[in-house]
């Protein structure tokens, strides 16, 4: 790989004798990995892939998965570069916490957080770029989140609305991307000697707003996929100097994860508690992670929380659908109709006045003339809700994702049913007799074969 001369010189100066191995690692193979969703069933195909566990992640494995596989489309697996998994592990939230993923697209860290929240608490996942927020929404939906709100806002706009609100905030900061060089050669073209300092300016602005949203006793997790000290140790040195209410927590170092380098900042030995992932020391592309505890004081007043927003006819249609489905509980959600679309909004979510909300909760379905049509998102999130299901084969699933109508071996009750394949909810079908009418989203349909859907 042709690395910039200034990049080579910089890390020769910083790493000394270690630089040769570091620079040589950029010509090594790109590491692939995937996580399993502990809230979903595990198929035989998944078990066969789970033969190379990642030491620092109980749900992570080395290897590549197919984006067209049933397990991926149903949210049972997520493709993620191995070193990036450390962020979700170090950020691991407690059940019931209010969590913010501030720079979230495309959703790798968000889905990791969802794995540990287990549909409890509240996750606000934000992406400032309107072109990237759609991918975030797709991954949140695939991961069957019922406790998540997606915003498309600046950190400053969120901070004005949600001061002192979150128990845990993850800032996976936009950075110079030096840890992406091996897997994305285009990232090299963006790099200049001044680029890390430019990124650091933006990172300080983001952190300034993030701090405002953290509760006393809360945790701030900061990460980048760069090796640049300006964006890593020096950023944490700045944060500790600017906000003495913060203290770094020591992160466990396994499988080649190394201490951060205090000598690359102000020499504060506390900085060594953060973690560095170098490609010549561990199996991954590279990351920096720091976890901080906030000891500030609480001066924030309670926010007004969301309320039900549903007309009487809409409520009747929804209740009829609930009875037909055998839906036992949507606890923790407030029903809100936005136009003809019905959402389940997490009850812990405050009312946002001046923040662009991309998705206020889980889309439950759409009101149409004298009927309610359930959503793909509700089907994927149906585990544990007691809804009526019909099992289908892999061959029938391949017909389903192609948009075809197919027949069951025996008749079922007329109406909407969640279709389940290998223990995984895959979408809704409307059954009349033995015939399953297809409700797989048109925009997701593709010609599936055993070969192109193998995990």
C-alpha cells in the first residue's frame, strides 16, 4: 500500500522501533468480523460460522457474513470490523438506562448497544448527515428495536433539548480515519498532515455539547478509528483539563489491546487508562477508546414526556388488530399516530420541540380505509409479544423475499401472520386459506437463491 510520506514520517517519529511493524501491517489482510444478536434465535448456519470467537466480545466472531442471508436480514447477525466491537463492549449499558449514540450512522455501535439494553430503557441514536440517517434507520429496524428514537440533528440542537438527561453517551467521533486505510484505500486520498487537527476541532465542538447532556454519575465513551494523537490522547487531555468533573476509567486490555500513550499528549499518566488498538498488535484495523465517569451536579428540571396521540377511530382499528394478532403487551410504548402511520414511542422519551426526529419510535403500521396494515418493523420485533405466527421453509422464504405469493401445506386462520423461518421472524404475510399474500417491503425485494443467500 502506498501511504503518504508525511504519514510514514509522523509514525516513525512517534513509534520509533515499533514503526516498522506498524507500517508493515497496512499491507496485511483486512480483518472481517460479525456479531450475533443475543436477543434473537441462533440458526444452524450461524453455529457453523461461530468457530472463531473474539476474545474481548462474547457476541463477536471473526469471519464474513452475507448481507442477503436470512440471518442478516432478520437481524440475527451484524457485520462489523473486529476492533470496532471494542467500542460497544466498553460502552455496554445497564438495563433500563437512557443512552445516546451521538454520531451513529450506519448503526454498528447502535445495534451493539441494543444487544445489551434488551428492549429496556431508551436509546436515542443520532446522525447529523441526512444522507446517512436512512442506513441507520434500516439497521435499527432490522435489529428489532422497540426502545429507540432516531434523530437527525446537530449535537448543539440535542443539547438544548436534553440537558443532563442521559446515563450513558457514546461519541464515536468523525475522525481522520487512519484506521480505515487498509479496508478503504479511498480514505488515504482524504488524508493530509493537517487533517487530524481539523478533525480535532470538530471533535471538541461535539464533546462540548455531549457533556451538557450527561447526568451526574453517568458515563461518556469516546472513540475514533484513527491513530492520530491529536484526536485521541490529546483530545482526552483537553477534556480532562476543561472539565475536571470527569475521570478516566481503566479499560481491560486483552488480545493485543494496548494502553494509550500519555507521552503523546500532556504526559498525564491517567491517559494510559484509555485503549489503543493497533493492527500490528491485534486482529483488527485500529481504534482508540476512552471511558469517562462524570461527577457533576444535577441542576436540570424534569422534561415533559410523550403522550398518546390517537383518534378514536384509529384506536378502534388498532385494538381490533391487537385482538386478531393475540398481541399481549407493548409495555413501555406510547401510541402516536403521525398522519396515517402509527408509532410506538418509548415512554421515557421527552417531547422534542426543535429537533428533527427521523423516526419517533418503532413503526407499528399504517391506517388505511377501515383497516390497519402492520409494518415490517413490527414483524421483526415480534419476539416475546405473543403474536400469531406461521412457520415457513427456507424455500418459501426465498419466494417471500422475491415478492411472490406462495402456498402453505395446511390452511391457517385468515388475516395477517408473522412469518417465521428457522426461529426468526422475517416479515408479515396475509393468509387466506393456504395462500400467503406477500407483504415483504417492495424496496427490499431481490431474487434469492440458495447460493446468494448462504450465510
